[in-house]
């Protein structure tokens, strides 16, 4: 049976050694005033979260996969054994309230710590973690744009975890393309709306963990314009609350079925049928897409964390197996047994180091973004807020796509270390692979993330956000180009960052050439995101290596933790970063080779499609 | 529900247009004499196989996954609904006898056609196809080294499919490392041996398709030397046959349990307990590993075909979905609907073309090897036989590893095209991914294939086999370097082939430097195999493009098939082949960055391991 241990040492390294979180959070009055910026407190919270997650959440991971969720004929859904008890303990211990607004019962802790806790939960049991995860998304959207009346009624329940939340976007014919949704809203004339339609793929859409479920639903108000500009956001509770917050009459939303899927079996993926269900408008009419993006950005970072958490747990278990499994003899021998532990074989080490390198860089990125979110929301200086917000906007698609792609690949390589045993359910590795796969698909496929990055975040503002980040990298490179330890990395990084700029120019120029320009962006986007991801990870690895080397030089490396950082950095630049060489070539190749003859290559007639 | 259509047009293109199979087979007396070299006949066989596979085998793929195999308390195993009926029809139609020796009831058809049929079966239903597939492996080993008595008793039953076969290698503590197996054989003094031990991961190890199962078992004869040099191969039937070929008493081998696994649910993966089971020696004492390799080489090419078949079927279904699914609007619009078919979006085309490019090159490689197998076994000229055998030996690890890695990646990308629907079981895409995953693991993990390629096939003979192939490529490159259509590809290919040579030299020189040399080979092997794979696929794509262009120039491209070949070739060199740039860098980086501090990085004490 697989196990999970929260990577506390590395989390604290990133927070304190790399990001200087103590000082940074200390500059934010909100946390200072709430007494939630203190480093010792943050560390205590992390330690306590680790204890909870390791003992209460991780042991439910395999049972969740095996049992899945079961729907009865009335549309009620039973979660796997132990899920409810663990959820109740989680709420009772206040984890759902961690970074929530104290006005509504939250603890007002920084995102920095809640995102670290989120990584732990998702590494221990991603299917279970999605229940509170989605509630948090609903909380964020409602908190940002809900009326005081809605907020006062719903937020305390979401914060305490008594009620959970969902986001209802997808319809059978409309996934990526939310502009064509058909769920409709009719004004009841009493401040409420009647919501009718079918939503699919609703994670945590129906379950037995909470007494009520708060659906945030995209629908088209009658008379609204076509496309994304005619979509509004509605709150549709499963039970309509009474004014005192108790649960009242059942609303017209029913779980029509659950999907049978590749993984995350412990999370109920529901088809929800809304039949004149009573809903309340959240935010402004026809601004639903904008409001939903508040949830989606959080959800995207949260999805990235799934890649991180699953990569981490897969790596941990592969590492344990590699030390334990004796197979083939290495020269010189390292064991007195008939064979040596497979960790001695270089190719196994390559796979392990790949896991470690991607996971630790991913953690650095996630926590950097978390701290930037804190800064964006709470820094007294507007320029600082904007700068942090721009960074979050730019790097969120990378956090989502690059982290889930790497997480999946790390899970696959970690499974590979187990040989045939990796394919067998009881070892748990194949579940990590199946669970990791969804992160690349939902909350906007990774292809859509790439379009968001290149089209919206980079090109739409003429490259301003990119240039700002490039400036940061440039500064770092200039400071360290002669460094005896990291100079070589900085050199590689500098060249790649420069090339990222020129690749951006090339695609950007093509992008301006009419409709074909959009095709060029579309053709380059996925490779571009991966290239960009390596530049970001390269920057973080170079910085981590520098910080670690300073600790070593100061005689502070008692347990070899910092030595490991410097060696994994070296591995990253030698074995993973060179992927940029291939990506540069494929980006430069452009979209021309994709414009193949439809009929000859795909047996597809455009004429038929347009007929 | 997914569908499968045998890629007949492409198979015939590769056989006739690319490989000139008619002429090549015509030069082999065995096929000439058996009247099995005729192109029209081969085409008829392919057409008939396609019909059978599409209508009888493919429809059982999802039911096989859903139901799996079920073992009762007595150790009997029931295969999924429909598996037995389809198997019986398959045998009755003579498919199990296709390329078998006419002496034992076989049809004496070339490997060229049987391997094409094998691709169809595996694309339609890999779990089902493994039953006859493993029988074929057992047939090959027994045919090669069995006594006449054993051959006369067993081969007709294996050829007719009345009995099936298995290969029993792995034990709980011994997977890759067969030298440490513990299953023992004791001489009964009557020409038989008593076999005792536990074998795991035995595909098709127990089932209800046939009246008898013929296990080929690796075991150590009492008194034999340690390691691989003390292992012999034994035939252990489930029921001991009577002299007339009827089934006699039950032998002492029982299925102890079935594994619950990620995929290939329709194939029974058995734990087999041998308790003094009666066995017969196959081949020579202590030569079991050599004999088993006869099966394993066939099994490795067969496993490569799984990657090919699963890539093909995943691609086919993704293509159909991409034409059908309307999502987002493209400029210019290609549909009168509210959204356009996603096949118009360049990134979707990129994923589709990736599938097509890898699959078609894989098919060319598989059939090239198949024809080389035919030549190796039946060419009258010994030098030709040796040359063909060397090519098969060199390229088999590439066929196994590169084809299964690509097959898995193509399945994953094809699943990605479905968005959220790809994660849902009913669409069938997630099954392709789960089923494809095992090909990278079994029959020697892909890491082991890479060691086989670089260590044994390339370096052990001082690069002679490699040089021979390089000569072929060189010749092709010189002939075509100025070609207006393929000159550019040939140019890229030539540079890469040259670099492959120099990378081989670099690793080869390091390999000779004592124990660390072995580590250098181990460190480079996986990247080396992938680089080599691209050189082979590049060669095949350039050749296919040339053949296709000639057809176009001759006005013979009625349906655009040849145009498609030229365009996919262009895509391959623009978007996939550049991976070699990254691989060259990571190979050159060597093993140094893997030699990290064990304690600091992995928390592993060598001292403890050696204590």
C-alpha cells in the first residue's frame, strides 16, 4: 500500500529560504493585523496539516478508488467509506476556514499556507480533496461579487464546511466553448430566477458529506445576447436555506447520473438536471463569465497543485521501492544480497531525479504564486498589487498546464520504476497515473491554457507582462553570470529567456496577419507554454541552487538538504532543461505543416462541414 | 462506443509500394513452394482478417475491460462474455495457424502478413489478442528447440488453437533479473521433471478458452550453477496429454489468484503455483534463457505491435471525434453551425498528425522487420540471412520500446482531443491509455530494451550492426540529397545519423572505462534508444515520402493517399524529429549528474545496503 508524507522540509525551504515569506507577509497589513504572518505560526499550521493529512486523509485514497461513489435511484450519492468522517474532522479542525475572510468565520491565513496545505491534501487523496477544493472556489466567487445578503447567508456555511460548493459550467455540447451553453434563467419577478438545463462533469456535484450543496451555475438569462456576453452566474442551492441558515425545501436540481471514469473515483462527477430550480443572481447580469473566472483562476492553480501533489506522492513511493527492490548486480556491488537495490542503477536514478526536479520546481512556482496572490490582494502599494497580479495572471496557465503535464509524466515514470508491479492496483502507482490524467484535461484543457498564455497573457498586452518577468530574470542573470556554482545555469537560462523573447516576437508578428495569424498562435501555443515553463523552472532552480550554496558555504547544511538542492539543480539543467532545444525548433517550424490537405490526410471535407 | 477499422490501405502501401514484398517474398523458396508469396493472396488474407477482426473481435473490447476475468475458488478462470466464442471462430477460420509450419498444420504464410494481422487484432482488442499471441510465442520456442516427440504431440494443438500457451518467467522477487529465480526442477528419472515454485504475472495463465494450457516455464534444475547459466526451460501442461493427443490427468499447476490491474482486464494475469508439476525439458539443460529468448524476441515485436495497434485505434477514434465535435469558431468559419469542428483548430491537428506520423512509421518498421524475419529464416543465401537477422536483432528493442512509448503517448494525446469526454469510460479512450501502458513495462521494461540496444546490440559487436544500417541510410541519403521534395528531410536525417554515430562513439569509449563505464551506458541508454528510433522513423518517412511523390508524379494519386504521405512526412520532420536535438544534449551530458549523493538526495545509505 502506498504512503504519503508531506514534504514539510521543502515547503519551509521554499517559503523562508527562497521566498523570504516572513518579511514579505510582514509587509501586508491584513495578515499583520490578523496575526497570521508569523513564521512560527505558519510552520505550526503546516506541521499540524501534515499530521492530519497523513493520518486521516491519505489512508482513504485507495478505498476511494476501489469503492467510488454510488448513486441511488433517487439521485442520492454515497461517497466511499470513511470520506464523510474524515471530512467532518477536517471541518471541525478548521481547515476549510484556513484562508477565508474572518468576517465570515475564516482564519485569515495567507494563501501561502493554504496552498501548501492544498498540495498536501491533493497528494494524499486528490478525489477527497476536491470536495473542499470546489467549495473554496465557490466561496471565492461569492465573496468577490455576491450581494451582502447572499454572502451573509452562504459564506459562513461554506467557510465552516457545513455546506459545500460546486461550479456548473459544462453542458453535453459545450465544454471549452461556454459561449454556446443552453441552460436558461427566467426572472421569477421576486428577486429569484428559474434555472433550467443540464450540466455535466460536475465534480462533487452530489454527495453525502454536507447537509447542503451550493451550485454556482452559468446560465443565459432570457433576452441576453448570444455568446459569452450573454451569460450570467447564478447561485442554486440544493436545499433552499431558511433565513436563519437552516436547511429548507428541496430545490429543483437532481443528480441524473454519475460518470464512470478513468480515475478520481472517490469524487462524484455528476450530471445535474436543473428543472426550474430557484436561483439567485451572483454579480452582474451577463458578466457571468468574468465572475466565473474568479473561481476558475483559483481552480486552475488548484489543478496545478494536483499535478504537484500526485507527482510528489508517486515519486515518494517510487523512491521507497527503488531502495527496497533488489534486482541485477551493480559493479561495484552495494549489497551483500543476491542483487542490488535498483536505486543504484543510473536509469532508475534518472527517473527518480526527474520526479524530484519537476516536483520541487513546481512547489517553488506554486508557493511563489501563492505569495503573489497574497501581495496582489493585500499590499498597501497599488503598484505592488498590480505587479503581483500581473505575475499571477501570466503564470497561472503555466502552473496549471506545466505542473499537470509534469505531474502526469512523473507519475508514469514513477510507475515505471515498479516494473510489472506498477501495473497492479494494490501497489497504488497506477491509481496515481489515472488520477493525474484528469488535471491535464479539466478546468480548461492544457491546450486551452497554452492559448490563454500565448494569446491573452503574452500577446494581448503587447508582451508587457512577459517583459516585466524577463526583466526580473535578466537582473538575476546579470548578478550571477560569473558565479562559480550557478554561472553555468544562469548562462543557459539567459540564452533561453532571450530566445523566448525572440520566439514570442516571431509568433506575435505572424499573429497580426489576419485569420491565419490566429492559426499561428494556436499552432505554437502548446510548445510555447512548455518552453516558457522550462524558463520559469530554470529560474527557480538557479535561485534555489544559489540559496542552497550560500547555506553550504555558511556551514549550515547539517543534513545534506542543501547539497541535494544543488545536485538536483545540476540534473535539471543537464537532463530536463534541454527539452527547450527541441521546442524552439518546433515553435519556429510554425503552423504551415499543420495546414495539411483536409480530404487527403483526414478524409474530411470542409465543404460538407459548411454545407 | 469506439470503433476499429483495419488500416488496410496503409498496410498494402507499406508491403508493396515501400518494401516491394512481392519480389522479396518471391525470392524465398519456402513461401514460393507453399504458394504463400503471392501478392493477391496476401491482400485477400488481409481483407479477410480485417473483416473478422472488425466484426468479431473489436466489439468485445469494452466488455472485456468492464467484466475482466473472474477466478473461482478452485482456481478456474472465466474470461469475459463473448471471448470464448470469438476465439473458437478465430481458430476455426485458421487464424492461429497463419504463419505456422505446414508440418504441424500451419498455413506457412509469411511473417509479413501474420504481423499485419497481429496489428489488427491488437488494435481491435489487445487483451483478447494476447491469448493467441502467447500461444504463438510458445509455439515458436517449442518449434525451434523441442524434441520431435514434444513437437508432434504439442505443436498441432497449438497451431489449431485447441490448446494455448504461456511463458512463465517472473517470480515475486525476480522480474528483470531472471538469474535469481527459485522455481526448481527435480529429475523424476523417467524423462520428466518435477517443477515446484511460484510464477507471477502470467498473461493468459489460466482461462476457459481452450481445453489445455501449455506452460513454458523457466526453472533451475537441481545441481545447476547459479545465475542465468543454470536455468532450463520446461514444458508443463495443465493437463497431461495422452499419447493420442487427448487430454489426460490434471497436472500440479494451479492458478492461485488473478491480479487486479490498470488495464488489459480481459486477459487473465495469473499467479501460478507449481507443486511438483510434471514437466518436460525443452531444448538443452541450462540453456533455458537462450531458448526463452526465442519467445521473448517474438514477444517483444508483438509488444511493439500493441503500441502500434493501440496508437492506431486511439488515433482513429480521435479523428472521428475531431470531425464531429463542434467547439469554438474558427476564422474563416468552416461550418454553418454555432461552432466549428475542432479538427480545424491547429493544435488539434497537431495532436492528430502526431498520432498519424508515429503510427504509420511504426507500421513501416514493423512490416520491415516482419519481412526481414522471413528473409532471415528462409533466404537461400546465408549472407542475406545473416544480414536480415542482424537487422532484426538491432531493431527489435526499438520496435518494442519506441513503438510502445509512442503508442502510449498517442493514446494520451488522442484522449486529450476528447476533452472531458476522454476521461469517461463509455467513450473508450481511457481504456486505450490504460491498455497501452503495459506495453512499456512487460517483456522487458523499455529501460531494459534500451540497455539491450546500446549495450548488447550496438556496443557488444563493436558497432558492426549499427554500421551496416548506417551504410544503408548513408546510401539512401547520398542518392536523394538533392531531391527537390525529400532533399531537406534527407539532409536532417543524414546529420542525425552522423550524430548517432558520434554519440555511440562517445558512450562506447566511456563504456570501456571499468565499472563506471557500465553506468555510463545505463545512464545514456533510454535517450539513446529514442534518438535511434527517430533516425529509423526519419529514414522510413523519407522513403515513404519518396515513394509517394513518385506515385504523384506518375499521376497515380487518385484518392490523395500519396499526397497525405508527403504531408505527414513534412509534419514529422518539422514537429517530431527535432526531439533529437534535446536527446543529443542529454546523452552528451552523460552519467555524471546521476551520480548524486545517495544520502543527501535520496536518504539512502549505501553502507546500510552493504552491511
